[in-house]
C-alpha cells in the first residue's frame, strides 16, 4: 500500500487557494499510485479570526471536490477540516472516498496553553471518541496535533487493532523524533504524520517536517521546509504480528493503570 503525506504552506484564511492546491496535490498523489493521502490539520483556514465565517460542513465544497477526483478509485483522502455543525465548530478529519465520507474524527484534546487564536477551547468543541476506518482489511486510526502528545492515544489505537495511525498537525514542526518514532516503536504502529510549513498566522517560519515511520521506528522519509509529497510503500499486515512480540506492548499490566 502506498501512503502519501502532503505538506502545504499555512496560507492562513485563503480557503480557495488552499483547496485548489490540495486538489492538485491529491491528483499528483493518485497519479503516483497513492491509496491513502493525508493532509495537515485545518488545511483550508488555519488559525484565522474569521474562522466561523470560513468554516465548512463535513459535506461542503472541499469534501465534494475530493469526492470528484476519487471517483472510480479505491483511494482515500484524510484532510484537516475546520468544521461547522449545528452551531458548533470542530477541528476535524473527514475520511473521503469516491462514494462520500466514511468516517470523521473530531479532535479530542484542544490546545489551551495559549492566548488568542491558538487557545482552541475558545472556539471549538472537543470530540468524544476515537475513530478508525478500514482500508484493504486493515484498521487505521486518526489523531490531530495535541492528541498525539498523550501516549495513551497511540496505545488506545493499538488496543483497537489498528495497524497505522494518521497524525495531522498545524504547528512549527512535527518531526519523527517528536513522538512519532517512539509511538511507532512502543505500539508496533505505522505512523504517518503531516504538518503545515511556511509562514504561520504569527509570522513564524515553520519547517513542517512531515514524515512516515514504520512499526519498528524506521523513518521512511521527512519533508522539511518546503511544500511537497512524501511517499512510502508499506505492508500493514506486519504491524499486528510485531505487536504480539513487542515487549513494550505485550508486557503491559492494564489492570494496574489508572
């Protein structure tokens, strides 16, 4: 299975530009045989004062643009949506196929140790459940940024039988040494990680450092400081078997932990 992690500039608040660019990247990834295409958190808007005006529903214009290019394929696109739903707003990750949305994860851990736009608790509602979807018989889980700073989240997806976790971010960088390798190694999970690059809403230069790591902690590739796509051909069937022989997973005593 070929995984594609797309790294785009922040380009905060410029919805149409971000959507058009994402569609072009998705077409490129599909042409190169990608089956799972992962974009970064809050792909269309980022942290912007007009977030509520610019937000889209799950079945909005961007989702429909992705459905259109996926028709006739078995591929899936997972992207960062600033979602409006029934008067509430979520940082979410729809899983899009040629037939529509098959799953949608709402960020469960909202970042709070900030002021202004980056205090997510002022704007968004947290999700209340983990979300998995299946591809070619394998379960895949989803995390968004701050979620992955809690090791329990990766472990929970491992306990659910996931072979891979997709982790989207919107920050200065999220390189392989920033939880990715450790989470993969401890839980025998493939971890595919995306992050925005370029200049963020505060004028900070962001490297991105999107990466893909296998279930032993081997790094397939890292993209730093530029837009583009990184790919990895992965065999997800190896992860569950490795987990059964992983002393960092198999030896846990869940009966002792609070």
